[in-house]
C-alpha cells in the first residue's frame, strides 16, 4: 500500500493553503481476487456436485472418470483465476464464478442427457462440451493476456467490422458451409463444426462501440430534422447502417432470424446509449415490428413458429412437421419439475427433442424445478448487472459502451431463448449462453466474459478521487 | 450516458421479470393441467419407477414386479397366469388394467391416500415408495380343485365362505395368460388383446360375476320359494294342482316339467316336492299367485338388480321390474329375461346357509404396506338380511332333500349332508342350455357355498343335464373344502 502523500502546507506559504486545504487521499481499490477465489472454489464445488448428483440420480453410483474430467476443468478455471491475479487484479470478482456455475450446470445436464441416451466417449455431447469449455477458457485467458487495455480495440474497430462480416459470410461459402436444421449457420472443417455467427456478434459489438463513440457527437447533433426527429447525415451514419443492413441480409438468407434479432437489438441499444435519442428506439422498434410481420407472412417457417407460439396445444399444430411438438414437450418437462424439480437424473428430459441445445433450459427446469430456474435467471441477471456496472462506473465512453453492449447482448439472448421456450415470444433457435451445447457459443461467450473482466479491471484500476474538507485546527474554512 | 443506461437497465430488468413470471406460470400455475395432458408421457413413466406391490394368495405371490433392464424398470410377472387371470386381471403399460390390478391400483402402485405419509417420507428421502401387497381370500387348493373340476367346459365356478363372505375360489374358463399383456411392447400387447377380444369364446370375461349373464333356470326357484315362504301365506307343504301341461296365458306356448309329465304322483304337488324334483309347472302356478312384484322384492333382497364390488365390480343380475302374466310365469322358473351370475346365485345360497343373512362377498384378505404394517384388514360385514331365520332353515332342508332324494343327486357326498339345487336354463329356442348348480355343505354347519355355471350346454347342445355336468363339479369343490 503506497503511503498517503501528505500535502499539508507549511505555515510559511499562504498561497498554497487553499490547495493544501484539499487533502488528497489516493485510495487503492480493495483486492477482490480473494473473494473471487472463495466464490470460484464454491462454484467448482457446485459443478462437481451437480455431476455427482446426476450420476447418483441416474445409476445410483459415482463414476470417477467424468468427475475427474470436471475436476481438471476446475483446475483450468483456477488457472484463469491466477491469470486474473496477474493481468487483471482489479477485475470484477463475480463474473468468473457466475459463468463457472452456469457452464458447469450446462455440462452436468448435457451429461445427464447423454446417460439417458446411452452415449459415451466422443459421441457424447457432454464430453465435447467439456472440451469446448476448456478451449473457451484458454481463449478467454488469451484475450485477457493479449488485450491489456481495452482502448486497443477502439483502434481496431474497422478490423473488427471486417472480421465480423467475414465471419457472417463464411457459412455461405460453398465448400465449408453447411446447412443444419434448415439454417445455414455452420462451418465444418473436418470433424469440427462451429458457428461463426456467434463470434461475429462480439466483433460487431466492438465495431459498433468503437464507431459510435467517435461519431456520437455528429450522430446526435448534426443532421436534418424530418418529422420532428433528428436524422444524421448519411456520411455519419452510412458506414454503420451499411454494416448493419449487410448483417441483416446475410442472416435472413441464412434463415437465422434469431441472430438477426440479436444484432438488431444490440445495434438499437448501443445507438440509443451512445446518442441519447429515443426517437431511434421508436423508429427501430417500428421497423422491427413491420419486418417481423412481413417475415411471418412471407417466410413459411416463421409463420409456423408464430402459429406454434400462439396455439401450441392445437393437435394439428402439435403433430405438424416443424410444429409445436418440441415446445409442448418442453413445457411438459417444466410442469413435471414443479417447484422443487424431479432431481438431477430423475426426470425424463430426454423426451424433448434437442434437449441438450435448444431446450437445455426445459431440461434444467424439469430436474431442478422452479427454484433452479430462478437461480439460473438470477445468475444471468447478476452477470448482466456486472456488465452494466461497467457502463455506469466506467471513465471512458468506449469502455462503457462496449461493456453495456456486451452485457445487453447476453441479456437479450437469454430473454429470446427462455422467452421462446416459455411461450413469451415465438421460438427462434438461439442458444442459451453458457448452458447450451455448442462450442462456438461457449467460445464467444467466454470471450465476452474476458472482455468484461478486462473492462472492469480498467474501471477499478482508475483510482477514485476522494476530496475531504480540511480539518486542520486553526484554519479558517 | 447515465440516463440512457438507467433506462436500458430498466428494460433489461423488465425482460427478466417477464421470464420469472412465465416460468412461474408454467411450473406452478399451469403445472397440474400440463401434467394431466394426455400427450404428456412423463407422468406415465413416473408411475413405472415404483415397484408395484404383489398380489398374494396364501402368502405366495401370484402377481409381482421384478426389476427389468429397460426404461420401464419393472416387469410384472404372473405365476400361474391363466388360473388366476379372472382375479388379478391384466396390467398393461398404457392400455389399461382390469381385475384387482385395476380395482386396487392405488394401493398396488403406492399412491393411495393411506400411503400418503409414505409418499411424504419418500419425497424427503428422494425415493419412490413401493406399492402395498394385497393378500387375497382365495385358497389356492380350492382354486386349483375348481379349475380341475371345470375341466374343458366353458363356464365359471365360485366358492364362498358363507359365515364371513370370503371368496375361496374364483375360476372362469376359457381364460388367458396375463403375462402376454404385461410385455413391454405396446404393439404386441394390442395385437394380443385384439385376438383375445375377437375370440368368440370370450376369454377376457370373468364369468363368475360379469360378461353376458345366463338365465338361472331352475336355480331361480330358490328365490321364488323363498318369496313364498317369506310372504307368510305359504309353507313348504302348500300344494298346487299337479298338471302335466300348463298353457302360458296370452300365448299358445305350453309350460312343461322337465320330466315331460306331472311332478311326481298325486293330484297336487307341494312346493317342497316341486323344488326337490325341480318342476316348472308348480312354480309357474306359484309365481302367478305371488305376482311379479313379490318375486322382484325377494330377488332384490338377494342382490338382484344391484352391482356389488368385491372389489371387482359385478354385472347386475336381472329380474325385470315390470312383467305381464306370461312373463311372470316364465320368470318363476328362471327364464324370460331373468339373468344371474354365479356370484348372485351363490349369494342366494349364502343367505340360506347363513340363517338368512348374506355376508358381503369379498376377495381381499388384507392390504399390507411394504414395511409389513397392515393398511386394510378384512372384517366380515353383513350385506343384507334376505330372508328370516325360519325361511332359511326351511329352504336349507328343501335343498338337502333335492340332493339326497331329488334331481341333484350327483352332488351327494358320503357322510355329509349336502344342500344343492340344479338348473337347466334355456337360451334361444335351439341354442345350447346353460347348466347350473348351487349348493353348500355341510348343511348343518356350512363351510362353503358354491355356484357353478356351465355355458354352451357343456358342448352337448340341449342334451347335457345339470345333474350330469355342473353338479359333480360343485361336489368336487365341496369335497375339496371339506377335506381340509
């Protein structure tokens, strides 16, 4: 702890009395890493416990192979903690434990579904998820180590833009792009397949934040008034609109309306936060509603999704191809869980198709109950709030905007997925961050977490200026 | 920026609140209706994870669940399936259950209200309760004896202890093997079931108390005689003209005795003789005099027109509620639209054997929870007083005479007074007869009441006799009981 410099003036210098009457205390932020260590150990314990409960629930005995794999992941996470101590000692203490719990619960549930299917080895989604988690954690550590100051990203915003577009276009390329479940989102190289669109959202968030910060003044103040709303000049908004429209088109042609919705929301929120103009929100939401309506009329599968949302229990819609069967089975799973849940390994989550990815939340809801779902929602909310905190407490606008953008993307994604599964909105096919099976999604979300940790480290690192009134005796106030 | 941030935070919070609400709606408010939806297979699977309780006869399981390797976790096994099929019924995965498997399903599956505390306990320990064990009143020796005695005939045998109502044997043929319906392959089960259903001999019916009931024929004379005695206006010696032919009013049909002549010798014939020799004409005359309402009342007192639960649910035996003169005559000897089950006719004999009081017939001895605490124990219960003590002892004597010197002679057992009544019931004009016997022994201290029906004429069309076919069957069952 550095000593507090004492700038008390000497009696002999009356000019400096005023300045010296301000006693500056440099306060170094408290060490958070110990708190994080405690929470992380607890989180790893929860993860191990979940896997053990799954094993006990399904077969009645523990199997140490999988438990030790989870233990190895735990060691890797402790490695990330050590990395944080070294390169980001003032980062937020809650983020890593939260995503450890979420990721671990996802792994436990995917593993449980494997046991129900009788899959093992490389076939089992659970083992693959663990491997992808390890890869994601390593990449997150790499991001933390390589990016020492987030302002670097602002300089590379156009690189981010290009890479975002490239990532989006990759699945459209003939050789490596493939169609899965009707959507052209995947790239397959050998045995590995990943969704570039997931990483694309990180790149575009960086680009939006970077561009909006530099252009925010001209965006919000310069421009023409049409219909009582301020519209910026084309040259200011142009680049960003072009990028955004291109992403939208690419996504719509790839039939991934969920990610399109995500990007749209991200764009709108960052635009609003950067410029402060609520007219944008109004315009944007109107455009979205019109677009959604048109899409549901023109695109048959979107119309099908809306039908399934509105009238899920109708026997015709239930039995139809691409109908509400999956949604209804997910709801049955939730209902079976009730408040307390059936217990890990004791329910039948495997009845719902694609329970390890789209419906991981239904599977968790069935086995962990409403209590479990509330806990998961609470963890997500806490994670998002830590990101928003960067927005509130940050010093530079780029960092604040990026933090808010990344946190909002997670929040919106959680809402879209869980809302779809619980019939708040129609289903879209997005994945639940950290929980669902999917390597690309894990990698992208862990990178988001790493960026948030880096941002929070910077926020904390700036010393807070505390101004105290002079309390020396004899000095006139 | 802060103002905007605050607004965005509020929006995010609202989004999450929507999620908290939607999940609560699904998992708490709508949970019951979602669970009850027919398309929800999870509720069904949950029932499979409890080990269903066994059904026991004399302490030995005749139906029990063994651990199985598949997703349904347990396999129901029936030892000696066809013998006990009418009693146990069948248990399928999702095509329904019958018999005791159905009637006592909540006890066997561990979900009855009496096992509520067990269920709470298992909620805390996280284990599913085992079902309770059901011990039946059936005596395996007598059940086997009845099965052997019925041989290849289509029909049913029921044996009941008149002092307590405990059912000692319940045999119905043709029968089926419930193991075939308990397999874990729904398609195979449906095929087997359809085959059984389409079988014209009707193996799925428990003929002791359900299915297409037969007319009781002359065994119904017991009811008419009892009605006469109960009215106070007749005794066993009340006489009627001894005709060889009796024209049926309002028709050209003629009522005849089985002997095709008069009922014994003499110009008049008593009720006692008419019962002993099982003559139709005296009873037709008696029935006309009594009127159908009196007979109806007496029949209802015996349990006709009423379904009872043993706990298997019986099909009502029928005495029509309104009859005209010719039909009253026909009903007096158990024809017209009178229908009875062996259980019903056994209850008639039970009244006579038990001083006029019918004890409630019952299959279940006790229900015991997995940790051996009794949940339910059977205590004998009076079903109804059907006739007075006096009438009962008179009727008992008449039935003894029917066996010792009457037409039910094949029911005689050396050294034992056997009371019995045979019956040969006509179905359609050219259809095979239904052959009956009901009785009890020893007459002075009855240990068992038996009722036998052999359908389809015993394979002999209209040539089989009730003394030749069902009476020996009844005798063998009585002997089995008495030799214990």
